C-alpha cells in the first residue's frame, strides 16, 4: 500500500515517455518540496520546462496541496495549471477533486510527490499511480519531520538524513 509505482530524483526527472507508455494522461503534482522548496514560491526553470513539455505531449495537469489557496494559486499560475488547495492529504477528498479537474479515469492519472505518507498513500487509497520524488530541500514543516523519520524506516535506501 505504501510502495510507490516509481521513484524519481526530482519532478523534472520523471519520464513523460514512460508515463505515456503506461497509459498515464493526467498528472497531479504536489507543491512543497516537489515543485518548490518548502515555503518557496518560485518554480525552477527546469520544472517549468518539464510542465511545458508535459502539456505539449497532451498531459493534463493539476496541483494538489495541503496549503491554503493563495500560496498554491501563486505557484500554479506560474505553471499555468489549475489547483486544489487545503486538500487534507492523504484523505481521498482532495485527490478525487483533482481527478475530477483532470476529467480522466483514475487508471490514467499519476500523482507526483515527495512524501510517502501523504502523496503516495493518498494516491494508493484512490487507486492512482504514484511517483515518489526526493524532497527538493531539507527544510520541512515540523510535522513532516516525523513522517520523514518513518519514511527512512520504510524506505532506508531512498531516505537518507
């Protein structure tokens, strides 16, 4: 239940060709430490280029975050994608709202995020494909530190302090 379908060092390292081959047409992107560093607001050039390539290939994208709307909106606007804020991940409600925004069946949707207990677990609870990335920065919300410790126990080869 907690094992991601794939791993990638960063968002821009996720292979769009492999996702296409797997039948994935929609992408749900996490915000903090996946698209921008925790608390950050500027999307890296390589992530913007990846999003542009995804759009050019016909992927539908949406951002899903536990953050409040204003901050999520500022980042999503840079990427020119819709968003779902205050998602309460890993509960299914936010994920299902994001799937509805994509307008695709669940089997064609992948979630890309840096946390095992929010992004991957939420994806699995909803029957979605999951891709776990490494966090962009070591800085995190204080509660996330507890989950990072548990992640290292579950995936010692992926999560080094």
